[in-house]
C-alpha cells in the first residue's frame, strides 16, 4: 500500500514519495531475514506507526481492502477435491 502510494506521488515529484520508498526499503532490510513471526510483528508495528505519523488531518483517505477468490464450479474435480480446494482458497 505504501509503495503504491509512493508511485502515485512520484508523478508530482514529491519528496513524500521518496520518504515512503525509503521507509519500505529500510523496513525490508531490517525485517526480511530471517523470516519469523517476531520480525513480521515488528514490521507490522513499525509500518502502522509510519502510516499513523503521516496522516494529513481530517482530509486523510480511508483505504479498504477486500479479498477475492474464484472457484470454477464447472471444473471436473471430484466432490471431495472441490471441497478441499474451496476451503484452502477461501481461507487464504
């Protein structure tokens, strides 16, 4: 989300876009290796703090994310395989 925002801001040659990208790179360098729950939790916490500190007051956008899953019900899977694929696809 932050990377996409920076791409939109780059069209304006914004220093904010560069700040956003630098944050992402720094965060990736700090928390990418080794991959662990502890590093993931720390990266999420730091990202939330970054987003919170870069709000624009009452004019701040609200962004909603909605997941999507497509199961082709016409595919010729056996019934039990269909149930398994639906459960796995929708849970992720």
